C-alpha cells in the first residue's frame, strides 16, 4: 500500500491538468466496517479502470489496509478526527484539485462539505461533491447525548444542502436523510453496496474450513458485525437458545459488548453453541461453509454482510430494521426471512425454518446479480458528475 502524499504541489498549467485527480474518495478510517470496505473496493475498481483516483483517510492503518490495491494512492490526513481535520482537508483539496469527491459517514461528510465550501469562498472553485449516508441518521443519532444530537442534526440540516448529491445505500436511509436535512428530491439517490465478485466466491469455496465447527456434521449459523448495541446480539443469542439444539453460531467481529454477550450466552445455556471468533479478514471462507446467516440489527443501511451471504447462496434471517436495507434485499423474494426487531421468538422460528426448508442456493445467489461492483461504481460516478 502506498501512503505517500503528492510531492508536486503545482496547480496550474498543462502538466497539472494532466495529473489532476479524477476522483478523491474520503473515509475517516480503515477499520473493518461496511462503509470502509465499500470505499476500498471502489478505489480499487476505479484504479483498475485507469482512473486517476486517491483514497483519503485520517489514519492510513487499520484491519483492511492490506486490501487496498497497490495502484491506489493513499493520502493520510492526520488529525484526531474528521471535523477537527477540516483545515487539513482544505489544503489537500487545494493541492490535489480533484474533479469530484465522494465521502462517507456523517462526520466525514460534514468535514468535507465545510472544506469544499471554504475552498470555494477562497479560490472561487471546488470539486463536485457527493456525501454518502450508510445508516438511518435519525435512529443512529438517538444514541448520542441530547446536546450532541441537536448539534449534529443542525449541522446536517445546515450543510448537506451545499453538496451536489446525497446518496444512501438503502431506501429508508435516503428517506430519513431527506426528511432530516430537508433536501429536494433531485438531490438524493439510492446506491446500494456492491456484492462480492465471482472470483472471490470461487476462491473462498476452494479454501480449507477456517473453523473446526465448519468441518463437523452439525449446522452452523454465521453472524458478522461489530459487537455494539446497534447489532442487538442479545436478540440473536435469545433466538439461538430457542432454536434447534443442533444449531451453533459463529460471530465474526470485535467490540465493547463482548464480555456482556459472553455472560448472556452463559446465562441462556448456549455458551457451548456460540463462538465469538473476533475480527476475521477471511470472512468469505466462513460464508462458504455456513448453513445460514443471521442479522439482528436495530438499524442497517445496506448491510455488506447480508449481501455477501446472499452471494454465497446462504439462507438468511434478518430483522426488518430501520434503514430498510434488509427489506430492500430480501423483501420481495424471501419475506419469510424478515423478522420484527427485538423479537427473538420470531427470529428462532425463521432460523429453524431456514434449517429445515432452506431455499435453493441458486435462487438466493441470483439476488446478488443486480449489485455488481461495475454497475455500482458506475452509478457513483454518474450521480456525482450529473
């Protein structure tokens, strides 16, 4: 991975125009979340197309840094967080002069809008700008302290109108941010997350089982995501306790709730049926051998983990949560896979149903065909340059 910054700071003349960035993608960190993975995949794809693209991050290290193509230039912003790094963003925009910027997650979005606005006021020009929401803002912001929630809502309402386009990865996400920021319909669009590429699926299916349970003659459910309240793992564990006793659960992810969740598993009597396996870069290897995928979130945009599981033909069970992503993916073809938020009995019933009468894998994986990286990446460019 190349983390060097540009050494040529000239912004005038033919040479500068020739090297001017087509696209600058901004995500604050390279943690293992869905938004970060999408931005890395987009950067890799655009670089493979021959576009002059750079990935801008506050901190260039993180669990998925190794996934960045050698053809993608990584520009480290530095600074403690996105909003406090706004002056640095202004300097980077002035130096790089990208034609378009795509950024993701609310704090980074606000910082980039501010930076673009400052650049416009001081130089008379700025790049085209798309900001991307990945979760339902209203639901996520409720977990913030009252004062901070009010400040962030006011900032979103005051600043998002200065972007050229606001995208969300699911219908509920777009409806919510449109209402919060009071946006005109032509300013917003839905762009889902991309599904895995066929070569990745083939490679995962050819690797050895990454966990001993996946080599045994007992069904295994897979869950993926940070161990945080948003994911509502207590409902999943309660559902496991009410499901077929043969079913075991592997949870891929880290987070502050781990000790609490392990204690709950003990109280429910399912500690020997669940393994909190931590962060795993080779998550596809687990999906290739699981028997079903389970998602219990309170809110989701367009969950990467769910579309990844679909791509492997894995039967899925998910809450019909705020944000609307699971319903966008499963609602038409597999409505029985959706359960009410927080309803462990309904989730257990759906998990048992997926075990006893699983849909045909090809029927499941066919859903992923509309979410190729090529079509999704093209949508981003079309919308930001429209």
